[in-house]
C-alpha cells in the first residue's frame, strides 16, 4: 500500500541546515520511500539522510508543476531512520513542508 507522510520543518535559517526525522522503521515493519516533494524555491536545497548517510542534496526548484515528485528508492528496515530538511542558501526564513510517499512492505 502506498502511504504519504508530511512534516513541517522548524524555521529555516540563512546559511544553515535544518533537518527533522520524517520516518523511522519500527520492529516488524519494512518501508520503502518511493517519492519526496516540497514547494520549489531556488537556493533552498532539499536534503535527505538515511541514518547518517546523505542520499539527496538537490535544489528544491527541481520539483516543478510538470514533475512535482522526486522519485526515490530508499529501503528502511528495523531501526533505520530517514531525516529530511533543507539547507537555506540565503532565501528568507520560514518553516517549509516536505511530503514523502512510501510503501509498507
């Protein structure tokens, strides 16, 4: 089954990375993150981490009306944590939303 989860980051700060936990895999489950999206904004870099490994670092402007979802293939097993957020490269300060699509395998 395809599921969606949305988070809102803390207020973003110019020149800083703001990251939050978006999905943790509990015992007895296996998840696979298949997509991620956010409102596009130049110089606002979307970042995703699986445990401590960075797997995404892309300008959020890459998500357009024609292609609003960034395809992903991130498997999560018991105890794995996925975190997501932004590096703000001087674009104003505000909280921002991120939505992931994932399957419960």
